[in-house]
């Protein structure tokens, strides 16, 4: 017998965003084994069926969803590796980010692809972000790959709750979260009002560009050492690097007295705050916050990082990121009465972010055992309508994989090459400062 779950407010916002811009995410694992396609397909379908993740009915009118079960219909698409498997992977991620999913009725929220690279293969999943956060998808991938490699470290512990509670009951038990968020709104609005607006060259074009790079163990070590030395987090450093890098891209700095800041968003996994048992729960549990900085010419990365840390420390101390439903409720009401054209301009005008960061440490979700062949992991997230660039940071073992998805109407390929080059320069400076 089927049952229905209610979409939480983050999911309801994602449904609206998906109308304006393909709101997808892509995860890829490099599996250190030769490919047996038939066996992989059986494992993938069997896991979806056993977890109950088949036959999804999404009813946006009532904001409900229902997994009705049945056989898995999703088939794995084979992508030819060509002469350069890494370049093929990048092109496939770009394609998947820009290929929309339906978000109403009887839908399939997952797509799968595989790239055979000989001694290893890449297994990828693209998914409608409405149905799952990154941690749930990591646990799914862990289930599939551990089963394929005949390892014991399964992701989910069955039975899995597919219909978790929305944010409402939790927030009613913690009213101070909402109060603190409301009290902070004037500061947020002031920062946004004084933030430069990225220039969009045609709001109707929603194409995501894609690029990526990695930090090796030595570079990660320098990043961690600087973080510890300055008393900031690694996420603070990534935010600070973006502020430092974005500044030269703003060509109207000298002509704007009122708008003299940049604003950048951060997505937060709030499962621990809400007491969610991740290994027994499938869904989306996210919060967010915004930090702002003027990044004046000549300022050091250390000074930006210390300034950013003061903001993030206050946000984390009061857990204001848990009050994200306040922002979302307001934007949902506004978007529901706007025309499509005005919806696409809404965030650019009223929520002018230059970028966002989503940071995940795979080692805390899927720790890999010593002596086993390591599994590399990559993520990418659609920019959506709210931000023109997303930095997806994934720490796996002793390296960091960084994906950049970006609106091609805001950033050019040359801009992204500049951003990647400047990251390299900043990381070299951290090494020199040791």
C-alpha cells in the first residue's frame, strides 16, 4: 500500500526553480574494476527496488509525492570514452546538468551513465534535486559500488524512510531559530542592497557551463595548515578565495558608491541539526546563508578570511542557516504571482549573488578502508536561477575535486579559466606563507 509524503519548503522552492532552469545535480564515482554492464544494471535496479525508490508520483498542486514501487525502469546509458575519458566525462556532466527532468506527475527522477575506461569505469547519476540531497545520493552510490566490488560497507540501513517529516514540526520545537533569522533580516537586506549585481547577457538563456580542477594531497595540506594558522575553516577559505577572485571581474567598481560589496551563498547540510539518521532516511535537508565583502583592491586573502570568519562564526553560533524557510517562503509567494520572464529576473534583482559554495567531505559519509582500491568521487550542481556560479567542493581521501558550474550569460570561458588560474595562484601563496 502506497503512502504520501509532503514536500518540505526547500523542495517546493526547487520545483519552482526547475520550471525556470534545469535544477539537477550529478555525482560520479571512478570504480577501480573492469565493467560488467549486465551485472551493474542488475545491482542498480535491484537496489532501487529494495529501497522503494521506484514509481515516483510528484503532485506539485498538493506539494506531495509518492513512491509507488515496482520494477526499476531506469537503464544505464553507455557513453563511449573516446581518446580522453576525462574530457568525455566533463562533456557528459555538462550535458546532464542541462537536460531537464519533469517535476510533475509520474516521473523518473534519475538518469544513469557509464564510461568504460578499461581498468576502471565511471558510474554517474544525474538526478532531479527535488528528490534528494547530496548525502542521500552518496549513500546510494556506496550501496551500488560496494555491492559491485563485493565489499561490506553498504550505504543505507533498511528499511529506509522515504517520507521524512518536513521542517515545520522541528521549527515549532525551536522557535528561537526563526526569531534569530527574522532579527537578522535587516542586515541581510542591507548587504544585498549594497551588493553588485552580476550582469546577465540575456536572462532567458539558462545554459550551464561546466569546468573542474583538483587539489592534490600537498595542496590540501597547505589549505588545512592555513586554515588552522588563521583560525578559520576550510569553507571560509574557499569563500574568501572567491571574493578575492571576483573583484577583478567587476568592471564598474569605480562608478558605484552604493553597491560596493559582493555576496556569496553557502549551502549547509542540516541533517545533524535536525537529528536525522542519514543511513535510514532518503530526502533533502538543506539550509543556506549568505556572506558579503567589499574585497577592496590590495586586500590580502588572510584579511578577507578573517572578515568572512567573523560573519560565518556568528551565523553558525546562532544557527541562522536553519531559518532558511523564512527566505524561501517569501520567495515562493512572490514567484507564484510573477510572469515567467519576471521570475527569471527576480533573483538577479533582489538576491544578487555572484556565486555559491557547496562543500562535502566524502570521508565522513563514506570512509574508505585502508588497503582497498580507492574510489574517486566528483559532484556538480546546476546553478539554478538564484546564483550564476556554483563551486562544488568534494574532499575524497587526501584530495579535493572542485567542479564549477556557471551561467554562460554571466561568465565566459575566459572568466572561468581566470578563476581556475587564480585559485592555483592563491594556493601557491598559501604554500609560500608556510
